[in-house]
């Protein structure tokens, strides 16, 4: 994450950038990209991928890493910078790179020039520095992803900042004019001013204080909260005109912690003016003063805003004080009606889908029942009349069979003493012929008794025996788990056995020496 050295950029060939791009593409699915994959992606005409990689490693554009399982290359910040600068040069946005203007906790800023001679500011996002590594907990760039590289997070941060800057500039906010962006690089207008942290005297602190507070409220009315509105991200020119910078941490007013972020921005300005200019004011905005006029958070998909919140009109248009609630009652009622209609249509569709599934299940059950009735008619004897016999469904047959099996097991072994003999009776179920014979026997038995499947079954097993069996089984499981924890691996077991053998041999040798 050192300085940007662009001297080598003019000497790199087309094959060099082709291999750099191949490393970037391979890092989408690999932390370390093997050489075979790089060669297949780059597909150079005359080969020579290894030679190009050696030159790139020499210039510190890629890094060679070797582990026990894999060896290959990965892209570093220098190579990522060169790829972004090459693309911006091809678009005729940047022609030359100048000095470094500033260094932040997550970015480096340089002066660049266009082919027409206009000066711009180039911001290179450097996420992953040791001073700001808690990014994955504080921002939602990664969303549902668990593992990702810092280069990809820098790219997401630059894309977010460009989107915020463009949306705010189009709405007339005092922000730099966005020019272009690529990967983790953002090109913007160069502001001729000073950071507020370097200003020590003001002609009119009260008017500037009011401008800052109005800017916070104006942002909130458009659905956005800066989140880091302090003296380091605000600039003033010679005429005390405000320019706001640094937007990747912006959140929506629909965020769960939106009020806390809003109050923190207000407190930062209050504390700075009291500390630097000895100016304190009792007038300051609160989160309840927000009057939503436009939804920029919807336009740029700000943090805290989702598609589910888009349906909810209360979050996009929060209610004001009691005087304005009466005026907005009709609008809220219309929104509720449309939401109810939408939910009703959704419920109808789900209901129809459920009905179709139920009809399919019913047809399957009817087919099964018809097949069971046919089998019953074939196996019934002439002594029983089919009209007087009740029909028994599959579920009732299963319940009756389970009850009979439990009763038989209880009669034979009431205390679960001879459970092996009971298991032998169920082995014929693996044979199809014996299965059919037992099924026919059960049908005849239930038909002759004219009984329906019982709803509940009473077991004659004493509860003390059941508790004993359960406790015994749980004790075995706990002992097995403890054994697994003690035995950490095969290597430990082998080492333990060797040490036991050595100690046995040693003790036997000492005994032999003692007895002469």
C-alpha cells in the first residue's frame, strides 16, 4: 500500500496487461491463482506467461506465494492501480499523474491531468489498512458474502462513492463534480479550498454554522445521512463556500440506526465550533425535523434500504408533527389501500397454488385408496360381506399395525428383556412374499373384528424402564463425545502408543538389570 509509481506504466506491453487482467479474473474464485489457470486465461500467442509473470513480480505488480497445497500468484495494490490507470488513459480521462495531495484511513488522493490540460483529483480507495480493518462490521459492502479480498471491497467502495457523488451533484448539493471511475479509482473535480480542520479563523461563524446544519437537514430530507460529517470531510474556499467530500459511509434515513447517525453528525459540528471558534448555539436540528421531499436513498440503494422497505410507504415518507399528520391522512389511506390490494392479490395467488397442490395430493391419495380396496376385495373370504365392512385408509392401517406390534412386543417382553427375539419377527419384512402374507393376515384380522384404526395407543412398558434406557443411551453418547475430544488425531494416538511401548521396554530393562 505504498506510493503510486507510474514510471513503469509506459514500458509495459500488451502481453503484460493481458497477464495482469488474467490474474484479476482468476482472483474472482481463487485467493492464489495457479500458473496453469493464468496461462489458459491469458492465452498468449507464443506462450511465455512465466516470463511475463517474473517481470511483473520484479516490478512488484503481482506477488508470488507458495503454500503446502497450491502455489501461484495474486494481484497487489500496484497491479490494481496500473489496471485502473490504463483503462482511464484509454478513455482519454487521464493523461498524467502528479503529486500526492492527501492520505486517509481508506484512500490516497493524487493530482492528475486530462489530455486537455484540466486538473482533476484522483482518489484511490485502499481498504484493508491496519488503521481501519473493522470495515466488515461497520459497513455492508460484502452483504451476504463471507470471504472476499480487500481489492474487491475497495472496488465496491469506489462504485458507491461515485454513485452518491453523481446523485448529489445532479440534485444541486455542494459536492465535487464526478468525472469517471474504474475499479477502485474515482476521478473528480479538483476543489480549490482547504479542509475545515485547517481553518482557525472565520469572519462569521454563526452563518457558517447555520449553513452546515441546513446542509445536514437537506441531506436528510432527500433520504440520506452523511454518517461522517466532520471537519475532515468538509472544505472551504476563500469565500467560505462549503464543499462536502467522502461519501462511502452514507446511510439511508430508513436505516435502523439512522437517528443515531443524524445526531452524531449534528454533535460533530456543534463540538467543533465550540472547540475551535468558541461558538455555541442552542439551535440545532433533530431527527424529528426531517420532512422527506425526495428519495435519493432509493435511487442509489443506500445502506439500510432494501426492496422490502420500498413497499413500505411509512419508511420512505416519515410522518411529521401533529399539524401535518391530518393533511397526510388521505395519502396514507390511499397507500394502505394499494398495499392491501397488493397483499390480497399475493394471497390469492398463493391460495390458488396451494389448492392445486392439494388437488394433486387428493388424486394421489384416491389412487392409493382404490388400489387398496381392490386388493382387499381379492383377498376377502366369501364369509364376509363387502358392503357391511368399513373401509380402512392407509394411515389407519399403519396405526393399527403399529398398535398390534407394540402389543405383541409388550406381551412377549414386558420389561424389554428379550428384545432380540422381538427383532427376529420383523426380519421377514425384507422379503416381498412374506410382506404380502403378513399384510393379508393383518387385513383379515382387522376385517374380522370390524374395528377401525385406534387414535391413541396405551403402552404397558413401565416408565421407569424407559427412563433407564434413555439415561443409559445419553450416558453412552456423552462418554463417546468425551473420548472424541480427548483423541485429537491419529498422530497423537500413534505418539501415545510409542511412548507407552518405550516406557514398557525401559521398565523391563531396568528390572532385568536389577535381577542380574
